[in-house]
C-alpha cells in the first residue's frame, strides 16, 4: 500500500495541468512549424494546402504521443469510435451546428440589411463532399482528438466542465493565431472577436462531450458541421464581413453556451474525476 503524503497529493493534483501544458506546447510546436513553413513557401504555392492540412493534425499528433507515453493510447483512441451515446446526442451533433450557424447568419442579416438567400441546386452535393473532407482532414478528428479527446478530460479531473472548456477554448483560439498573419486564410477579422466565438463554441462542445459519454466522434461531427456551415457556406454568403458576421456568430454561440450553463448546471458546474485515463504514472491506490 502506498502512503499518500501531502507532497504526493499535491503532485497528483497538479499532474492534469502538467499534461495539458505539455499538450499545448507540443500542439503549437507541430502546427506552427508547419504553418510557418507553408507561409514561407507562399500560400499560392502547391505546398500550402498540404502543409496547412498537416498542421491541422497537430492536436491529434500531440495527444497521440502523450497518450502513448503515459500508457493511455488505447483508451484515448477509443473515444474516436464511441458511437453508442443515444439518439438525442447524435441529433445535437448533426443539427446543433447548422442551427447555430443559421441563427448567427440571421442576426447578421438583421443587423446588416443583407438579403437572405440559400438557393443552390448543388448545395446538397457540395455539402456532403465538404463535410466528409472537413470531418477527416479539416478540424474534425485532427483537432477534436486533442482538444476534447485529451486536454478536456485531463482538465475535468480538477475543474468544472465550464472552467475546463474556457481553458481549452483559449488554447484552441490562440493555436489559430498564426493564420491571422497568413494572407488568404479565413482568419481575416479581429482576433478578439474570433477568440470570443471559439471560447463559446468550446463550452458547447464540452457540454456535448460530457453528455455523450466522452465521445470524440460526436464532437468531431459537430466541429465538422460548424466548419462547413459557419466557416464555409455562411462565411461566403455574408460577403466575408470581417467584423459583423463573426460577431453575430459569436453572440449566438455565447447565448447557447450560457443557456446550457443555466439549464444544465449539474453537467456544467461539476468536475469529473476519472474522466481521463489514469496512465502508468498514476499514484497507486
């Protein structure tokens, strides 16, 4: 039997923070180097699409390396195929992002006076193709296996769902920062507005992850839907407004996040020890 001293308890309580700090550092290193190399070679060069796509897998690569080191690789990877979560959570994953995106676009139309039009005979075909591409290569599993699959569970060991989501959201937004200095990317508006939107979205995704029994699969589906609708279709329809469109989107996302905190306090205000795999380095019971 291992004796638990005050120093060992402090070490155990700080371990989640250490792992999350390691995750952010490694994620930023992998992605920022690839984005930097792509920017150096030029966004019009053929290397940029490849390097920028690979950079999007930084969170997955970092989480995979750290999970392997800690002996958690199998448990971490299992989150990607956790599909038995209940039909209602699948509905949230499939419909939540499109509804939030449309609401944000509606706010934008109301404030800007722009015309509302979604008419396109090819939209369903384009959507299906782009969704699969985004899910597999752009922001789906490549990001979610890190943000919700690694950082969030470790933070939930010590903090409430809301607090953990805020930390992940800030890191998630800052991770995108280099793209604001690369010509031709969608990160063209003020970073502060982008930060607000991403942090709010992180709260919504954390809620879904916890309620869906730790399913990164559903978080990835929601994330992919968001990128297709809010960052894709509606971004184009709004005329690439650098401020008003993302501000309207951020406002709607935060309204949803605050509503979840108010209506589901049991989920959002509690920590969840045992969410993260214990790993080989955990103290003995």
